[in-house]
């Protein structure tokens, strides 16, 4: 090997990136600092979006959101082409040969059909069906208590109380109203005890699911609790694809949307930023970032810090595998017919057919 010129034993001078900051070379310290700053911003945004806001009583017969806002691209205008290639910072739903402005007047949005597709994928993951199952009630003894409805709302997490409370605002005379005090107590104490609810609650929930207003409220609450915070983080990361939104939505729904959830979405994003050495904002491709995110998520599912989830979550890594398979197949727009693979092997032909 040819030796470098210079006197024997003379130490090589340090370049700019080799200078140490806090005991670490600058080339190592800088990405870590950037990751920490970004993660703090994500946590603040998530906490702010989750802060209590004044709300009005739910109107009778709600229909749920038809459009969920997404942020404008942060990159310069680019011309998209009709292709199934991996996503860039351009909105994945842009039509062929269309120039996308970085600041469109009203901002892009997630179309109603995409939101419906996300709801159907949730049904595949939660109930093994291609359409939402509003009447389902199960107790997996995993710390959630009863998991009820399309999004497996938890009695121990307060989700079920929120659904029943909003339903009661819209339909005061409903069979579930009598359970509100018990549901509130279970949610506030994070108790998974279902004894005080019993078979009567199960039967009344199934009866209520025959009312379309109740089903619509389930969708609305699921979007408020899980999809909205997931999209807030997608905004900050500049994740643009429908599949990327689904990755974050499913994680928030299953593992928690808050920075207080030790296996929750903000925690996983923070770890992914470090693992991927950045975000789509800083130049990491969305495809590479989401691949790292899925890997981080699987690690948490196999070894969660959330009590009671070890058995159930470790058995559910197939939902992450199914999402990664969609990425590998370049199904970034989630256009039907869409086959959810892994252990599910179900095809959504028409969203909520």
C-alpha cells in the first residue's frame, strides 16, 4: 500500500468534519443534533394538536370527514409522470404530466376515496374483513379491556367513552347511554376490567351498530383520535403518499398517537429519524424513511414497553409486513384493487363496497 507523504510519526491534521463537539466528531454530532431538534418539534406539534379544544355538540347524523388536509410540498415545482415508482416529495395523487406548485391556493388534500381505503385497511388488520366492522366487541386480555368497533376502540384508554359520549350527544335516547359513568371511570383509571360492563354492554353495542349514525361517529372519532395526529406528523416530515399516511395512521391507532405512549408514533418517529439519518425534509427519500420506520416499529412490537401488549403485538407484525410489501410493489397511491398480503391475503376491490 502506498504511504501518504509526510514525516514518519507526524499526526494527520484534522479536517473540519473531524473536529470534536461534546466528545463526538462533527460528522457524527451534527446529524444527531438535527434529529433531536426535529423530534422535539414533532413532539410539540403532537401535544399541541392533542390539547383540549372547545367543541360543540355533535350534530345529528354526522357523516365524518370527507377530506383530510395534507401540507403543500416544500420542494420546488416538479413535473410528475404516470408511473408507479417510489414516492418523491410530490403529492402521490397528482395526475400525469401535471406541474405541482409548492404553495397551491387551497393546499392538497387526502381524497375521500383514500380515507375510505385507509378505513378498509384498518378493517383488514383489526377484523380480517375488507369493510369496517362496527358491531365487533372482543376482550383480548391485552390491557385494553373491551376492544369495540371498527378501530378496536379501548375501554381502558377512554376511546369507547369518547365514541359513546359523542353518540349520546347526537342520539340522546340510545342503548349505550347508561354505560357512560362506568366507561368514564374505566378510561380515567386505565382499567381493563370489563366485569362492570359485561354481556349487557356487548349486546347493546351490537344493537347500536345497526344505526348508521353510530357507525359514522365511529369513523369520525377514529379519524380525530388517530388519523389527524398521524397526518400532523406526516406534514412535518413531508410524507406525501397515501401509503405513508397509512403507515403512520395504523401505528397511531395500534400503538398510540401521543408522546406519552412509550411505544407510540412520536417515539417511533424519533428513533427512525436517528436510524435514517434524517427525514424527507432533509433529503432522505420517503421510501427509505418508511422502510426504516417499519423496521423500528417491528422492534417495538416484538419487545414493547407498553404493559400487556407483548403477546398480541408480537403476533401482529404481519400488518407491518403487509404495508412494507405494498411499498415494495410501489403501491404508493393505494389504488384498488389492492391486495393486503402477508398473512391476510385479502383484496379490497371497491373501497367500503
